[in-house]
C-alpha cells in the first residue's frame, strides 16, 4: 500500500466507510475518523476494534491510530491498548510489529510515559 493523505469526510461518509468490506475503505474511514473528526471516544473504540482484525493491514491501521490518538488528544486508554501493543511487538508480521513500535514511540513521547510499560 502507498501513503495517501486521508480525506476529510462528513461523519455519514466515515460511518459508511467503516462498514465497508473493502480494506482500503476501512483504512480510509478509520484514518479520517481519527485524524480529522476530533471524536476521541469513537476513534478509540474503532481503533481497538480494528486492532483485532485478521487482516494485517486493518490490524496495523488500528494499532497505528493509537499513536495518532495520543498525539492529537494527549491521552489514551492505557488499560485497553497496553496488551494490544505488547502483543503487537512480538508479532511475526513486520507490519504489525512495526506499527506497534511506532505507536508506542508516539504514546511514550506525547504522553511522557516510559515505553517499558508496553513490554
């Protein structure tokens, strides 16, 4: 997949994308929700949901969004994401491990936390 700047959609369009069966639509929907909507609660809910996907691209997007949420909102539900990220670090998938590492770096930096809590 190549990087594309997420579009800013109306909430109705984001909801439609998040219900799609297409990986690209799902990823675009989540990125737009997290990066453009300002809705912390729904961003967390959907990022956690995506982080359990069987698709490594969808799962990686959900994991990556934890870092975006920490950067944008200066908070994260640590109880919900700590185990997801610790597990992601141990993944055999380079995508999942890399996205987990990136999210941990962002969370540690923007929330001024010790990254060791994710080990």
